[in-house]
C-alpha cells in the first residue's frame, strides 16, 4: 500500500435506519460513513464548497466489507491521505466500532481531484493546500 498519513478521525452513531432487513448496516451506508468523514475533514481544513472557486471532487470510491456493523453502536472512522500529485491525492478510511477500535470492520477510499469549478477541469494544488492536506487534524 502507498505511504499514508492519519489526518482525521471522527465518530458517527449507527442509526436504526442504517440497517437492512438482514439486521446489519446496509453496504451503501458504509460509503456514507466514509463520505461524512471526508466532508468533515474538508470542513476542518476550511475547504468549504464554492461553486465559483476551486475545491475537491472525488473521481472514484471503493469499500471492502470485512465484518458486519450492527445497531446499536458508534463507528470510529480514521481517515488517511497519500502524497498529493499535481492535482490529486488518494484518501483511505478504516471503519471500526468505538467499543472495538482495533478491529477494522471495513476499509475504503476515494481519489480526490482538485477542480476549478467554473472551468470544469482539474487544477494544480498550490503549496498551501498541499501542506494543509498533509497536516493531521486528529483531535
């Protein structure tokens, strides 16, 4: 696996409605947990959505389901980032339970591309953005 740096973590309560008829968290919700961690990390860095400016867009997402998450509980999501390239960077997330933090229940990630929204095309990451992305925002 590529070198990665822990940059953010957060907890997310498992809601009753996150489960499916099989009694475990539906696979689509794992993507939501990873998405929320990524969005909360962007917000912590001050990268709020600005349709008239530049910012992050994911171009792919993946998730491997290792164990079933079930209600009740709280998910611990740890978010990692790889070294940025010209205009993109990889993110990874591990999903655990707060009552079982050493067991990874799922892991996934997304490739993020920095986009100039008015031009609708990728734009290079500036030095300040690169530095901010690699800074740990772990409480």
